[in-house]
C-alpha cells in the first residue's frame, strides 16, 4: 500500500499518537482493585472529617434532605468486599461548561465501575440534553476509541443553567422516563452547585436517583485544600501553556528583540498564571490576587513592569515574556470601582444614554456622573477601551469586562511610560528613592533601545488536548469513584482524589459542605466559592521568593511538550505539589498501572 | 531537601524534560562512523549530479572562482578512511534570521566533527557579530548544556544583510584576524546567498577560508527536490502548530460553537499550512499557491469558505477550524494588483499625499489614481485595513502587506456574506448551479445559527521549541557535514541530507547551483528561489483528494504533543514523506543511535 492510500485511511481522529495512547495502561488506586487483580467499584465509609461552609444554617434550610442525610461528613472509599456488585442500575452522565482534558476518561471509569450488569448512558450537549432527554447508551467497547483522548466531543457540552421550575420538572421527566438510578454531572463550580440542587429536588420529589458531581475546570479555582487538591484539566492546560510560554521564553532569548505579552485564560483566579510562572520563570508574571491585596493602581502596575524592563535593558537584556492573567482588570481596585460606577450609571440612565446619538454625546453625559477618580482613570484609557466601556453591554446590561484586551492596554500604557523615561531620564535614573542606578552609557543604551512587543492569548488550545498521564489517571479514578457512589446509593457528593504522591486516597465530598449563600446585588446566590491564589500559600511563596532573580538574570525555563512515555511523563502541577506538601512534582503515584479491559 | 528548595534550584532552563533530553543518543549516518565505532568527520567525492539554475551564465560571471572550482557538481560524503584528520583548523559559526529548532545541534555536530585538535568559535548575534568580530571559543563541554535544546540563544541571531564593500572588508578583517579556516552560516535563502558571495569574495581576496551554508527555515520553502527534501526547523514548527490546531479541532467539536481561524506563519509558501492541514484535517485550509494559480478573487475565497460553513451547518456541524497561510494576501491576484498600484501611486505622489492633512483627503486624492477594479476592491475592504493601506509604509515606502490581518479580513467578509445568505436564502439554497441542496428545515436551521469566531496566529511558539527527534538528528548530521566540508577544504557548498528513510545520504550542494539572477524593479537581484507548494506534488494531491471529505464529515485529527520517547517519537513531515516517495512518515532512519560523548 502506498503512503497516499495509507494517509487517506487516517481520517477520523486517528493520529499516530492517539492510536498509541489508547493502549496505555492506567494507574488504579488499591481500593478499586479486587482480590482477583481486576478493577471493580469501591464501597464507602464515613470519615471523622466534616465539610461545613460559612452560612451553613441557610444551606441546611435550602437543602434540608441532603444535609440531613449526609450530615456534611466526608466519605472515604474502602474495598467493596465480597458482597456482589449491584446490578440493573442505569446511570447517565453529562459534560457541562468549557471542555477540559480527561472528560472521556471519566466515562471510561464510569463504564468500568458499572461493569456489564449495569448500563451507562451519555447525555448529549450537557444540561440542555438533560432537559430534553437526549440520551444514548455507552457500551464498554465504545470507550475504546475515546480512552485517554482529549475533548468533550463524545457527548458535547453546553452552558445551560438549570434554574426554572419548568427546567427542574423536565430534568425529573428525563430521570423518570429513563429510569435513571444515577446522574453524574461533570462540571465546574456552577454545575456542581446545580448538581446539589437537582439532588435535593429529586429527593423532595421522592425519586431515588443519586446525583454526583465531578470537579472539572482548567482554571484550577475549584479546589478545597486537602480535600480536593485540584480539579481535572488544570494539569493538562497548564502544561500546554507552559510549553508555549517556555518556547516564547526561548524565542525571546534567541531573537533578542521581543517582549511577548501572554494573556492566560482564567477569568477569576490567577492559578493558571502562577503555575505557568513557576514552570517557565518568565521576566514578569502578574498575579491578580496580589494586585488586589496590595491595592495597586493601573499606573503602579505599569510602573512595576516598566522598571523591570528598564533594569533588564541596563543588564543588556532587551527581551522577555510577561504573563497577564485574563481576569486582571477586575482585580485592580480602581478599575473595579470604575466598572461598578459605570454599571450603576448605565442601569439608572439606560434610556438617556441610549437616546444620545453619538459616542461623544454619551461620553459628555457620563463623565459628570462618575467620581473624579474614576473619571480620571476612564479618561486615561485608550480610546477603543473607553468606547467599549460605554457601548458594549452584556445580557444583564453590564460592562463586558472580559472583552477588555488587558494585554494591549498594558502595552499601550507601557509605551507612554517608556517614552517619558527616555525624555526625562534624570527623573528615573540615578541615586535616590525609587530611581534606577545606571551609568550614563547604560542610560544612553536604554534611550536608544526600542520596545518591540507581540501579544498572545492562550486558552482554547489548552482545553481539549489529550490529557496528561496525570489527568488521564485522575479522571479515570474520578469516574470509578462516581460509579461506585451511584452503586452505593449515595447522593449529593462530589468525587475527589487526594494524596497524589501516595497511591491516591478516594473521597466523596458532601456538596452541601462546599456551597455558601451570598448576597449579590441584593439577591441571594448559592455558590461554590472560587479558590483563589493565597499570598500565604507555599506556591505563591515559591514565586515571590524567586521572581526578582528571574527578572534580573533571565533564568527562564522551557518545560517542553507533554510526554506520554519516558522519564518526564509523570509530572503534576508544581503549585499543587508545593501546596499539598508533596516531596516532589516529578512523579505522581496513583496506584499500580493496569491495562484497561474494554472488550 | 524540601520541594521549595528543590524548586528554587531549577532556575536557568533546567526543566525536567531538558535535563533528560540532553542525554538522548542521536542517530549517525554510517559515513560518519569510524571503524572503532566512534563518530568522526567524512570525506567527499564528486557525484555525477549537477545543480544548475536558470540564468547560469550570469551566475558564472558573478561567482567566477566558485563556479570554476565546484563546476556545479554535487558532492557526496564518503568515509574518511585511514588518513589522519586535519589539525589546527579554526572554524566559526553563526546563526542568521529567525530561530528554528535544532540550531544548537548544528553546533554539536560541528564540535564533534572538528574534534579536540581543531577549534570551534561561535559568532555572537549573527552577521552583525561577523562584521564586528564578536567571537568566542566553543568547547566540547559547552555543548553539553545545549545539545537537543531549542532556540538560538547560545549565539543569538540577527538579520543584517552583508551588502556593502565596507561590510565585506569587515568580514575579511574578522576572518583574517581570527585566522579562520572555515565559516559556517546557518540561515535561510538570503543568508545562503550571502554565504556564496562571501565565499567568492574571500577567494578573490586570496583568503583560504571555506564558507559553508546550512539550510534553516521553519517555512519549509528552502528545499530542492531530491537534493534537499527540507530545511531544518520545519518538522518541529509544523508539529507544534499541528498539536495546537489539533487541540482547536478537538475543542471546536467539544464546545460545538466556534469556528477557529488560524493564521500560520510563512509569508511566502503555504508549505506549513499544507503540512498542518494533512496532520490535522481541518474543515478548511487555504493554500496560497492554489489561489494564485486559479486566479481566485477575495470574494471567491469568501464564497468558498461560506459555502462549506453552510453545508456543514446543514449536516448539523456548526464549528470547525480554518487554516489561513500568513502570506495569503499577496497570492490573491487582484490584491497583488491593488497593492502594486498603491505602491506606484505612493512612490509618484509621495509628497502630495504626505501634505494632505486628513485620512479622508488622502483617500479622495488616491482613489481616482487607481484602476476601477482596484478602487472597487479597496473600497470593499474594512475601514481599518483601508487606513493601513493608505498610511502605513515600510522602510522602502511600500504598503506593509505582512501587517494586514488576513484572518480578520476574512471573518469580516464572511459575516457579511452569511447575513446576505440568511436574508436571501432562495438565492443560495435549492436546486440549480452553485446552489446548496437543503430542506426548508435545514435552511431554517442555517438562518437561526450564529457564527462565533476566534482568531489565532501561530508562529513564534514554533520557532524555538526543543527540536523533534528528527530535527535533532538532522541538524546534528548537518553540523557533522559542515565540519567535514571545512576540514576537506571545500568552499561554497550547502550541507544537505537526503534519504531519511534509508540511513541518510550526506550531500554537499554547490551554492552557485541554487542561485538565480532576477530583475526586480529594474534591479538585478541574486536569490535562492523559494520552493512553493506545487499543485502537481503528491502532498498537494493528498490534500486535494481528501479535503472535501474532511469538510463534510468533520474527520479531523489531533496529532498531540511532540514525543521524545515511545512509539510516536520518530515521525517526519508527511508532506516530505509523500513528495520524496518514502514508504511512511512514522519512522525515520538516519543511522544507528550513538551516545554523544561531550566530556
């Protein structure tokens, strides 16, 4: 057969790598291994650990049946023992929200846990499919093509939030019509909160269907200390981003002329940025949580960056990589104030502003309504960002904060400041508080240097990669855990794995112990709080202790591509290893590897 | 030692992957292996193959000494035999132009070929360093930290073109002062042409210094059929891009809402786009050479894309990836005409246009000077692109074609066309020539669907990655070849490797056989012609035979990350394998692997 024919036969996702990684064995924690050495479900026992969030009284009112049943106690998996595995159970699973690497291995884990005598259904296109009853049977042999493969495409996904009475009734209809004994929801904080509501609702309706959540988000902000070191997808996404940022580091040092500004996905926490910074050691990495904590203004951030660029230039380094978290703008206190003032104005004067014919009229109308500080800040933003703040609205009539091109805003401001420094060098260089020590030749060099920039946004390419060996193992265990919980008749739990360095410990976290009640804009909201970067954490300390050295000496790293074989294939996020107190991040241990039987 | 301490010690490029890949053995073609099994230089013999470009008479006039000496005959490496390896030679090497993966292994190959008894020098910052005499000695033990590692940062690089008499004299000074016996220039077509000029010049000056070129460019457009299947860096860059495009394919199918428009680096040939298309099988890939050949207009390209989007929508697919080569605009014949008319006007009326105060005045002035076709095309472009065409000039006063955001231009035009199709569905759907067959429900579905787009540019992240196993091996052999050529006293050759499927054949191509003389804007220019995508090639046929199927059925592939261990680590570009007639692209053979001794 000639190569053209061979090549034409590769259509349909069969890359050489995918052909091989489907065959890879997966580690399995001992609790899932029977006496015969086969992978099987686990049973659960109560631990002496409880999960209780602030405002628990209110949660107990809203989720009375779930709270009564689980008593906020964390469960731990134990070997199933000699009792026969339940049979005839029907379990459906859906993906919710943005893709994350490893979703397909959750299906693999579920299929293996349920075995031949129970039935697994896939729900197409997320919550929307649950509402519409769009289910299909997943057989063990279907798993063969998707095991260890990235993406959510086997089921699809969707962002519908199940809120209305009508939607809950539709969910009930799907559960009843399909005689489901279990519903597994793979999603982020919103979806897991939704899972808790569905679980409570089905109990109230007298329907015996277990609802189990699986923690997914590449952002890394769904975590709960020692109970949930990380959600799945974070390891893969940060490794892809670290590969690319590492390459840009190497390219910057090679081409010796560019500053690459890299915005990293993650609208709330800067956990992705922190992990990528530790992996790649760039010239600069901004951490939103630190900027909020230190109450830094936009001008102070610009000042911080420009001074590093200037000091590097003086040391002969005119290139580098600057990491910017996607959610930065909302963590700059003065920007938050401006945006909240704008939102208030736009709500109160919606009609007036709408009726004004030109952008200039709207501007004239708006400025006097702002506080002087916010007006000054607004006026100091580039024209296209001002225009966007005035004209673009989301569905709730608010400013579209996520649309602000933060990295371009920074580049713009940095250019102005650099020009100022070149023209008024005496104010910035020399002896004295806040000035940069430099010889006349060094100042001359700085004045002659140009700032060439490139901006990048990394996000989508990290969501649907093939999972790393860690994420593949982690998600397979999460699937086994969720399947086991359903077989054990548990409801209202989130599957979790801890102790990545010691074989893996399998937990079930009561969802009601993760949810808090909050007043937001005068409305009560139930949320799983995002886990932000703590300035007290070991991972942030590792960053803050080392960053000045990285800036000054260009000590970057380039971690390279995700490996599936060889000595570097078993790494976990360095932030997770530091914060969990593991001895290393270069070799996880989630149990001995097993070939997964999918015949 | 705790993890924080361990972590802090990793500063300075020591990622776990880099620590390991430095130890990897490299394949070595038999011609470089001595009887004792050690790696050593080769000797050269003349083959019966000649390389002669069109206009050779003129080349023979410009490079009389080189042509007389090499007689355009291709040399082939043969084992060195029992004669002792020359000693006391001094050889310098430089990187020129944009980084490409594998540059450091060229240094490794040179160091090994020269051995202990000769001296290797690195030239800092490319041609500029050659002019300024900025050299430093590279010892074998220095190679240990850079072998198999990406980037050009060990030497740095630069884009200075050596043109003036003064510059040639400075090069001579560097060569004479440092008593260089050899000069190795790692670069693209321009740099290799420059190498030929320097070689001729040094001969004319009576200086016995070999000048050898090494073919580097990620763009893949420096190639010469069976003599030079590919330049180094292409394999690595296209694998990085294919990884990312594959991930976006997977993400598009998972999130089921986006079309990702991906612009791929490469200002001339679409070779990168063709390779990435074969690797990833996207919804659409545009090949500039085909568009030029078929004389397609911008509107026809938009039409082609929109019809595929519509047909996919009818089949229930509302997502996908669209690949756009960076150089597209210059291959659209009508755009070429517009740009050349604009350049002519701007040259003739430079002063007039400059003196007009506003953009609107300039526009009024320019339009009557264009042909009606070009005026219409110009007027149909988005305002910011019109503005850019009128205002932005490069150093030669020409339109900055490379700055045109082609993917955004296409997105803009596609949106208009889709709206038109939705409003006037009867003109686009139904029976008849060029119409799309669809049921009323399908048309309704199309009218309700929204087009969500994301645009990406892939380039810098592919230039400085760690080299693939292929590029690492290829560049090591190129370094061995260049070192051997210098020791053999050869000048005016480019190192080349062929037969990647059969142990590697080592060639030296006469540079004067690759260079043509061309009249460009009334000026004679000497160039190595870019190798474009041939519509007759096996690789293009593999694409054109399969692309409709990929568009219609979403049969994408996701090749995943570059591997350094395991069964998928030895791939080469599929376009190269197809065009060279190799039996497969999944396992190269460049000789048995040898541990490289760098003590």
